[in-house]
C-alpha cells in the first residue's frame, strides 16, 4: 500500500470526524449556483513524505501526474502568470481576457533582486545556493507578496518552500495556507515532490523528505460523499517515478522527463465541483 494513501485517508477521516464546520459563519467561497461553499477543517496538519522510500502519489484515486508537472513547470520554470503558457484549463476561471492571473504565482518567482553574488530571481537564487552554499539555512522562496496581493486574481495557497541540505540529501518544507483536500491535496504533494527531485538532481544531491505544512486543511460540504467513498477504495503499492537521467539543467526538464512505472489506481471518475 502507498504511504501517500495512508496519510490521505488518515487526514480525511480526522477532518470529517474531528474537524470544525464553518456553517455558522459567512464565507467567501461560492458554488457555481451561488450557494455558500462551507467546509469542515482541521488546523495545522503536518505530513512527511520520504522521497527516498517511495513517490507520494495516491492510488485510491488517480492523480494526473503529467498535468501536475505541467502546472509546476508553468510556475517554477516558465515563471508565467498567463494561462496561454499552460496546457490544462485549471486556471481558466481566474484569468482575465488576456489570459493573465495577475501578479501571482510564476510572476512572483520571476522577480529579480540584487545580491552580493549577482542578480537572481527566486528560482535561480535557490539553484545558486544549492550548488555554491548548501550549508545555508536561508534557501527559500515566498510568493505571498503583500504589496502585490491586490493585483493577484487568486492569492497563493501553496506559498513558500524552504530547502535544507543535510549531508548529500536535499529536504524541503512546503507551507500552504489553505488546502482543498479532495481537489488539490495530492496534486500539490506530487508537484512539490517532483520540484524537490528536480532541484536535487541538478545540484548533485539526493532527494530526501518533503514536509507539507497545511494551516487550513478542509473538505467542502459537497465533497463529503465522494471523500467517504474514495477512502474505502483498495490501496495499491506506490509506483516508481522514473526521471530522465540525461537532464542536468533545471530549465531542460519537460513533462516528458518524468514517467511512472507500475502505477495502479482506482479509476472511478468523479465530477468534483470547485468553489470560487
């Protein structure tokens, strides 16, 4: 059985059994029909995934890895904030007529600042430090820029990565202010596991732990029946992530640089509504 499945199922059960509902409050999110989208939540969930042991993708429900990576590269490699650079439609509802989502996500990572060592954006600063100053305790990114929030069509959910090198192993902490657990939890885990693996590979390091810190881990009211069904599905062993060994440059990775070997999963399709 997959460790990612174990963590996901345990989180979902904990939230549904011990979480706090916000049905007594006015909430911002709405369903497409205008109904308030209420949630049940737990505060401060922390999950640990050892990437040296297995790749943390769900088997109780399929996670579409290629689409995950496409969005990851859109943000971290292309540093784009325009959906025209993205293959999937997941950001369409937050884009304006030009395709822009405002000064959000990739836009923030691409802003350059001047350091004693030279001019870097956030991604290139991480790459520089991993190769030249791996003992640093300052290798991190943050896209929750308060100055630009009013120009973001969606505030960042997964907003900060902290990288730490221990010996020859790269570990990372993903900080997330809010996580729609059914729609996006494993999606984000897969993305940032791949990101950590990418940084490790081009820096001559091994990928170690991904620690996922979620401030507000919630399940939407209309998602509950699907969650109750999904967590009863059969669990399979985790697949193996195969990475193109010839890629040595962070900016040379493509979605085709990654594939899953022996990925077995429950293929039940769900029409999951997304609150806005």
